[in-house]
């Protein structure tokens, strides 16, 4: 900001350098899946256009998949192709980059349940790009009742779970296993919702019931950067951000004790953050 300096009896204007905002470091390890499409500028832009575009892109991918369904081509493979373009369009709308560490933990053809921290609406597009192969989410049962769109969710591999009806939930898990046999992995937020302070909160059992019911390994994951680009509960995006997604070694769910598994996965996720005590929302 402008100030003045006095040299004898002459007063000279002086411009002090602007200090850039302090953000968590993004690792330079791993693989860069998506580079900035434009040279980042400083100060970084901040506006709502990437969010408006995300809404349009979501409507577009939904319409395109429904059109494929109408001609009998609404398959998981078709959805994968659409999703690959979808996450890239969202990330590039705000000139964000994406780097991934630990992709070697995914074995080809083996489905997993991915569990991560969750602070930003940008987490899901980042995970769609970072996870090798197909990735879907556990969705609310109510969404599958939306005309046409609900059927599209099921056809594309998204997994509804009715946690209010145990018998129905068991039947839905059996159907979900058929989706996983196609090599589709599933993302679950173990906290059950987005964290508002960016720290890792308490885990709920629901996601672990699903993971153990599906009988597939859990891959722990830490996302760094999405909350800096689109902060929790804010309808604004910071341009030129960097996202780094880190994966850890899988944890087996078959025969596991739920309490021990929850503790192990939570510790794994915190370890991947690189600053476990700082990011532990339960630390005293």
C-alpha cells in the first residue's frame, strides 16, 4: 500500500510489496493430472462464475446421459466418459490444477470405498478426476424418486441407501455389489456431512456399515486445496487454486472390528494431511 519516506526535506512516495495470502502448501510429489489452463495472476480473481458454470455443467451432463438412456446407451461406461469431461470443465472454469499422490494403491479391476475429509463442493469433482477408473457416490434414497433423473442416477451407477429401512438397505447393498463388480469404486464422507472449519470431525458409523456390507477395502484420502478455492458455505470461487489429493494404503473391511476400523481409517486420513494434530477437529 502507498506510504511516504522522507529524504532530507523531500518527501517521496513509497509502494510497499503486497503480501500474498497464506494457504496450506500443496505437495509437488505425485502426478499432475490437470495443469492451470491459464497463467495464474496475482491477486487471484474471486467471483461466482465457476459456480454458475458448475450448475450449467451439471444440468448438461444430466441431459446428455438421459438422452443416451433414451436410445439404450445409458450405461456405466457411458457415464464414465461424460464424468471425465465433467470434472475437467469444473476445475478449468476457475483455472484450478489437480495433483494426485498415491494412485498406485488402486489395483486395476478392484473396487474400493474411498473415505476422505469433506469441506468443499469442489471435493467431488476433484475425486472424480483423482480416482483411477470409475467413481460413484452413495446418494440419498429420496433423489432416486425424482422423475427421469432418479432413474439416471441408478443407471449410471450411483448407490442409494435407505438407512431408515434396514431390509431395504440390505437389498440395495446387494444391488450395489453388482455395480462394484464392474470395477466401480464408491466415495463416502465418513463425517456424514461437510466440515465447516476444514478440520476432520467425528466419524459416523453409517459409512462403515456400507463399506463392510459391500465387503471391499477402504482407501483413506486427504484433499488439500478445495476449501481454499470454494470455502465451506460460501457461494464464491477463488481462481488459480491448486488441489492435491493424497491416497493411502487400503484397509480391509472383511472380518474387521468396526470400532478399530474407524480409528485406523481416521488416523490414516489425518496422517495423509501432513499435519495430523492441526487438522484433528477432536484434538484437545
